[in-house]
C-alpha cells in the first residue's frame, strides 16, 4: 500500500472580536473576564490537492454583526500562493455565517456539506432566533442555488475525500456539523471547527452557548479526541491561542497565517497527557 500523503495545514485569521468568558460557556463563568474570539479559514494542501475548509464572512456581514474584519478570507489565500478562482474543493464544516460567507468567491469549487446541515439550515428550526441567528439567509439561499447547479457534494456521516483526508459528522453545535481529519507529517490532526470553539471547551467538558443538541456536543469532544493522535493534534475553531502556538510560514505573516502541521510551541494548553496512537474512526 502506498504511504499516505502528508498534507500541509494552515489557519488564516480573518476576523476577531472582543468578548467575555460568560459569552462562551453555557452557565456563564465564575471568573468572568475578557475572552477574545478569532475567526479562521483553513487550508489543507498536498499530493496535488488543495482543500479550503470554511470560507469566513464578508466585510459587509462583519459590519452588520459588529465583528472586526481583518482581511478577506478568499483573497488571503494568495498569501499561500492559492487562487480562490481555481480552488476545486471547499469543505464547509457547517453553514453558520462565519463559516460559509464568501462562497461566491469560489466560482469553480464544489462545496462538501453534510446532508443534515442543509436540512437544518432550510428547515423548521430557522424560524426560531435561538437557532437561526447564526445563519445568514442569503448564504443558505446561495447554497440551495449551487445545489441546483450540481456544486454541492453531500456527505452522510463519515467519508474519506482522498487518501489522508476525511470528513466526520459530529452534529451538536449544529445539526450537521462535520470535522476534518488530515494526515500530516506529525500524524493525524483534526480541524475541529466549532466542535470545540476554544481548547478550553473540550478540555474542561464545557459547552459553547450556540447549540443544537448538548448531548451531541459532548460526544463530539470524544469523537474528535478519538480521531486525533493526541490533544495537541486538535485545532479548535475560534481560539486566539492557535496563532500563538503555531508558527507563521514566513515572518511577515505573523498573526495572519499559522502553519498547523508542525508541533505546537510548548506553552501551556494541555490538561491531559497525549494518548497512545489512536484507533480512530
Ligand atoms: Zn458555528
């Protein structure tokens, strides 16, 4: 059997906002303090393939929602030598506004999405602000249109996209959330997206405030842990610590792009020891 490809993995930080700890944990936090949130798009590249994971939000939506937009996620791909016009595969972990905006800037891409996410985003729950407020109706309508053009690739559960890269359904945060497992030079990593917004959620078994099913959110933590070679192989969806733990690929990209397929710096994040090699899936 040929060796698995070892992909390079990058995070591009495209927006940020000030927030407080009590915003991020169900039940609040006894030590309320500032807790900023970063917003990322991710890139997996290697073996002649490039996957963009999530497409962020636009400057217009940032203004509406009072987020601090730093750069366009699609245009920022050029920092890694990638032209959004030529990207063939975009993985959407879910359809929240901060993960699917800018889809129209990928004119030749197929969008990989869980069946259950499309059902959720076009179904009865969107009538309730608790569930619907994190979606932009225009994004969802856009995805429906793309589907009629054959540009949505639906997945149901766990599926391999190519050797060394697979999608894994977790649900919980939304009905159809999926995470991405990637084989790299340092082993199996998981882009957890909103299965764990910050390292702290997964490591303390506390839940983020935007939720579809709390039981599935807890089980998503465990599934992500099983899929990754160690806790340090898991990349949370919104944690500013990611930019501190991982190096910029070039000095002038400090604070903008982080390379994730190299070991993280040894600053304190782990509360659990690395487990033995995973028997994942
Ligand atoms: Zn989300």
